[in-house]
């Protein structure tokens, strides 16, 4: 059986609460294994400080050739110092492996020659968030991403992977408070295997998952499950799409995959770059500390709107207009409109050099233009190539006449005024924003290039009622900016990164997928989402279709169905909506031993009197009472409500003296309540949630299916407890 040792307070990162699964609580550990582990932790912290001090003491004055090199090196050293920071709230290691045999050279890279702990007769390795070595270079903590660390996440009684013992640590703050052992080499002694039987039965693992959270999202490096680890460690060359319901850890898996790829392919990704794309700034702020906590500081973050910010967005589209503008057919409309600017030449080009005149006939110019069109290269690249091709035709004539021109002559001819004039007439420069402006403002131009693609109603939907006079005066919408990005890429190639993580992908339009895909045409992608949580009119219908728009048709689609975050009763209640919003989707199966807290509270008969006594009007008394109740517990609290009700609840909270923050603002231990519009709830999580008026959440969307999906998102944001308050009847789909 697993043996759990606790300190005198019985604290294992939370209360043990008695004997669980045959665990044994030891009141005193003086001189025992836990004391030795604490000693190793202290020594590891000292070693990390020494590593940091060594970097801080580096003198680069005599090793840099110039100011630019010095600046680059200083920045790299600064990043290294930040990466070696010791996080006071977490210990340097969260687990330990005792191997039956010393790992092979390949597996043990970065894990050489550790001196065994006194109680171990095997090769002993401590697993943590980053590598730490002593003054002799021997590792004291092994990076969780190293090959030798993999058995910590995947070893089981059936496949121990040469591991004799796996030890997990409980902690409070940065101090070790308990440990739990699995003797994997002895099948009779193993009662769990990390994810045995589809359930996490490790008490420490369970408590780490359920540990109260205040502030931004934290890493899950200590609790990664085998099925998650397979995705995290998948190779850089292939793209992965992860379908995961609420609480399955898909966002964390995506972020940890980035950290793993940066470890395994650091030089390549340092050159090509990595990027995390999220749905909004609040979400990005929520996740922004995960990668730095793992020592990775060079990963960019952006929304799709950030990626396509070629113009200032000041306008909005109705759902019908945005749906058409986001359709993949618009890419072909733009391509047709762009290449309509190319006209076949009807006049020759005459180049005068000294006393000689060189004539390139119209038919030869036409052949050059057709060759460039057939090559299907970027519009701008072809335009830049055309003068060189005309110049080459002139050089051929010169050579036939007995001259010996070189590349400098060709460049001179390419810059000749006659050649430049011909190129301008045949292949004119096009501004992408002006191209989109004309399409949206000129009915005839749009009709010509949308023929056979968009019907009359669709063309009317995207035409501006009052055309803008210029690019600067236009009230561009978010969908317009995506169109401009598409046109920009048709003219000149978008820079491609080594790896892109796209989270909450189910809400992207086909054109938005194309915009993200352009950023990883030569790299790979990790796509994360849940079809059941699609809340836009253009929400993704299938991952195969979405991956086609992204340009990653060969991506492997993985599905996570084990729920680690949402309590059993809550996810079961929310799953009543699945037949109505995503009939073919597998419901999430919560593997939480702790059922959590779940309550549905209709308005009391004397609600008006109660609300008056609370000092708030308009049906907020029950909500305030629920908030106070949950704030009396430890952890964060989210109050989720329909967007239209946010001002009313904000006033009620202020009048009641209950402090709160908005999504994207960091909570503190004094202010733990976040007032969340339902439209911004996606991707966020709180220990406890008060969901106000589910019917209002549904009615706040343009159609019932989108409203029910929004409600599904709101219902599944809680980690430890949910209170649903309502005066209006609940949606009938929840009553099944």
C-alpha cells in the first residue's frame, strides 16, 4: 500500500482528514525520511542560489566585440537569472524516483552521478520544475522534462519502467510536509498507479489538484496524468489537436507542451519562436505565470485580434455580417480581387542604353507575366521578380549582339524607367487595406469577384451601408482586420514561427484559423478546445474542418475525457446540456474523490423583504448571500452573470461592502471575488462559483444553442463548489 508520512500537524498540502486508502499518518518524523528530504530541499535551494550567483557574477566586458553583442548577451544573462529564481511558494522538487538500475546514458542526460539518499539502495532522482546541480556539477534536482523523469508520470504496477519506488511530496508554501510512496517493483504493494482504473487515487495528488487558488493559473507539473503526458511529450514535427471538456486540463497540457518543446528543441525554437494565442486579454493574463514558473520566459502571448492589428478596430458587425466575413470563401474573393489588378501587356518595352535601344516585344512580356501567374507565388514577390525577368530578356539580346553584361547591368536595366513604368502598368502595387475597403464599399467590384462564391444576400450583408472615404476614416470591425491580414499575406508572406498554441479554438471563424495558420506554416501547432463550448455563430463544427482551415490536416486529434477540476455533481449537472449543444461528444467523467459542493437555490418566497434588508434591489439579495457564504471559505470566488446584469450586481456588491475585481485583474487574499460577465468566463476557473440567473445567460445570446453553450461554460468554472441562484425558471434542458 502507499505509505503517507505527515508532520505533527498532519498537513499534506491540506488536511489529511484521517486514514485514506490505507495510508498511515506518522506524527513524528525526527531523523526519518521526511527530515532527510527536507535536508535535501535545503541543500538544493542553496545550490540554486549558487547557480544564480554564478550567472550574476559573469563579467562580459572582455568577451563582446561590440555594443550590439553586449546588449544581446546582457539580455540573455538577465533571462537566465530570472529563470533561476527560487519560487518561495513551491518546493524545488515535487517527486522522487528510485530506479532499480542506473538509467542509460541517453535517458540520464542531465541526471548523471547523483549520490543516493541514505534510505535508498537504488539510483535516486528528485524530480522538479528545473534542473539544479551542486558545485561538482552533480544534479540535485532533475528537470521534469528530461527523459529520465518520464516514469514519474507514466510508470505503473503493470509497467514499472524499472522504477522501484515513486514518491510524491505534499507541501505547504515551499516546505515539505508529507510524502506518499508507491513501491512499483512490488505489484502486491501497489494500490494506485497515477491513473489506475481511470481514477486518481493518490491522496497527495488529489489534494494538489483541489488546493485553493488565488491569483493567476498555476502549473500542473506535479499532477500531470499519463494520458496528458503523452500529449505533452509529443514531438515538435507534428501538430496536435486536443478536444477536452471542462476540467480535463487541456490548457495546462498545451502550456506544458510548449515548456517541453522548448526543453527538447531549444536551439531551433530560439531561432523560430513560439507563441500562445488565447481568446482575450483576461485569459492571457490568467495563464501568463505558468511558463515563467517553469523557467520559460521567451514565449509570446497574443489574441487573434493582436495578430491581425493592421488597422484600428472601431466598428462592430452583426452576427450575419461577421459570419459571411469569417467564411473561408472570402479568401478566394480576396485572391480574385487582388490578381484582377494584373493586366496582360499590349505594348513592348524599349530600354535605351547609350546609343543602343533594346526592345522586348509585347508577346514576350505576356509570356513572362503568365509564367509568374502560373507559379502561384505571392503577389508582391511576383511584382518584384517581373523587372528582373524583363531585364534578363534584355541581357539575352545583349549577349546575342556580342556584349558581355553581368549582374550589375541586369540590376541597372531592372531599375530603368521604361521597365518600371511597364511593371507599374502590368502589375501595380496594391495596398491590402485599400483592397478590402474597395470590396466592402463597391457593390460592382464585390459582385465581380464574388461571382459563384457569395450569393446576393451574402454580398449585401458585408457591403457597408455608408462607404468610408479612406482607410483611416473607416470604422473597421474585427472581422475586417482578419480580411486585411489575409490580403496582406497574399501580397507578402507572413513570418512563420516554430510552434503556436491556439487555445479556446472552437470559437474561431475559418478566416481566423487561416490567420493563425499563417503564423506556423513551417512550424507545428497545438490546438486546444471543446466543441461543446463554442459560443460564436461561426463556432467550429468539427476539428477536421478546423484543422483544414488552419493548414494542419495531418494533425493528430486527441480527446481528454477525465475531469480533474470540476466536481462530480457539478459536471454531471452541466452535462445535461450536452445532448442539446454537442450530441456526439463524450461527457466528461469526473475522477474526483471529493464530490465538492453543489446547490441550486431558487428565490425565496419573501425574497423582496430579504433583498431590501440587504440594501440591494432588483433580485440581488440571494446572490450577495451566496457570495458571503463562499467568501467565508478558503479560496477564490467567481460571480458569473449575464453581461447585461453586470452593472446591477456591481452596484449591489459596492453597496453591500463586498470587494471584487474584474476578469484579468489579479485577486488577493483580501479581495477574492471576481465579477465575471458570462461572455468572459471561458477558460477561467475559481475554487467556488456563484452562477446568477441561468435563464438570463441563455437569453443574452442571439440563439438558444449558443446561449446553452454559454451556460455550459458558466456552470463548469468551479473547482470545489457551485451555487446556482435564480428567480426566473431554469432552462428546461437542465431539468431533464
